[in-house]
């Protein structure tokens, strides 16, 4: 069918009170609007229904261009497809591609980090971001997360593995898995490509912290702490640590406001805990006695164990570690964290319920409802365990005399 329109006819067409058409043939026409605008349209049938599709505005789209677009529409119809639906699909894909430019792995990882950081300690959060910035972002950070597959993550992790940092590679695999899982849940990607990467890495060799679990040697250590000639604040912190076996930062940062000496209870606030959940430490009689005596020495400042350089700061982990070294304990024999391993090992050997031990160690409780229940339900049992543990330590100390 010959074409009917000419460029001159379109250009000279005047607007009327109502819209009207200038037909070109095979469904293509120009719609002249009352305001003077001239719009290319094509009419076609699909699935037994008449449909229309916009092809642009004249003169931005010339007569020749409009005919070319109309030809593409007809070609789509010959393939058995609906041109309108195909256009919607193309637009959606274009939008997705545009969005993907801003959804790089680094951008999504930082978004995930901001969502999660309030549930971590400042140190832990900083450590996670440093690991990503040093090991993952240089290779994958600038790429759209939708375009990354398991092979991309694995190639980057194997570079870390190749440096001999096996444990670090496993930690990074876990972080990447958490980021891609977040992306999947947010609808950014259809699947978390970094899930299960650790299975393709070399097995990580778990490193146990140096600790002492031989009862006789524990007694020797306790007497060495009693006789430590260094700063009193360090000696008292180390004397209390075996009884309470909290993390080093939790002990060193203890504030008097957290401790109820009369009620023999220490409640460490959530913001100071690794898992951002308040932790209750029942205090044995020996600990109450030590804290009462120490308060008479140190006074009523904010911190239980203030720095010798500033009352507004607390002692460092290095102060405790150096004290152990001065007592003659090498890094392969004992570390500050080792008091937790000591308690965990011996309390389990002595037959205390694992749930109670784990609760007192403030290890992760997956179920928040169960955690709240345990917190209240098991307090009496934990009090008993902590007092019996303190009595046991005193017996080990006495046996070495």
C-alpha cells in the first residue's frame, strides 16, 4: 500500500478545534492536537483487539523515522509478539540497567552496614568495613551487584586465601554472603550469589586462645596475680577477672553505676556488649568483697578501673596483658581472653548445664524471646554456679600454698 503523507503536508497542517488524523497507511498516522502538537501513532491489532502505540512527536521524529519505527512494530507483530508489551519490557530493562549503575556492590554493602551497625560494637563494625575496603571493594566494589556471580566473589576470596589468610577469607565470605542476602531480601538481586562460598575455600584452622585449664596451674596463676607488684588497678582487675570471666573490654570499661554491690549484681548495658544485648553477671561473695575494698582505695569516679593517666578513661587491654607477661606467662600459655576459655572448659567438665554456661559467657542467643525468658528464668541457677565457681577457684589458690 503506497504511503500517503508528505513532509510538506504534515508541516503545513493546522490545528482544529478537535484532534484529527493525517493517515500515512498501514496504521501509521499523525494526530494533530488542538494545541498544535503533532504526534505519531500506529494502530494495530493483537489478540483480536485494536491497539495504538505512540512513535514520537513531529518534527523531532521525521516522516522517514516514523515509517522506520512503524516497520519495527510490524516486524514485532510478525514474530507473534505484542509491540506494546515489548516496549514496556524494554523500558523496564532500561530502568533496571540505570538503577544498577547506582547499585554497585560497594553501595549496597555500605547500605547494609548502616542498617546493621547499631547492633554491633563500634570496634566490630569498624573491623567489618576495614575488611571490605581492603579486600573486596578494590575488585568488586564498583561493579553492579546484579552482575556479580559466585565465581566473581570466589576469585576475589582466593586472592586473600593465596596470601595465606585462610581465616580472613572465611570471614570475608561470611560478610559477602550477608550483603548479598540483604540485597535479595530488598529485591535488588534475585538470589544471593555469595551464599555458601566458604565451602569452596580451604578449611579454616580454628585457633584456640591461650588458656590454662590444669587445676593446679590455675591455682599457681591466681597466687601470681595476688602477688603482682604492679599498679593496684591492674592487680584488682586481674583478681576479679577469673571470677566473672567477661570479655576484657566489658571488665575494663565497667562503671560503678552498673554495679549493685548490695544486690550482688552487675548489669552490663547493651551498648557495651558485643551482641548489643544487656548482660547480667551475678557477683559471688568474693567479688563483692574485692569491689568494696577496691572502691575504698580508688574512690567514687565513673570507672571501676580508671586509667592511671586519666580518671576519664579506663585501663587498656595491654595493661592486663603486660601484667601476665611480667608474671612469666608467655603468649602461648595465657592471654586475657583465656579466663573465658578456662571457665568454659572447667564448668563444662564439672557438669553445669551448657545452656547456663553459654548464657553466662554472653554467647549469641538466636531467639530473642528465648533470650529474654532465659535471662529471668535462669538467674538463680547462674548465681549458684558463679558462687560455686568462685569457691572452687579459692580452693585451687589455697591448694598451692
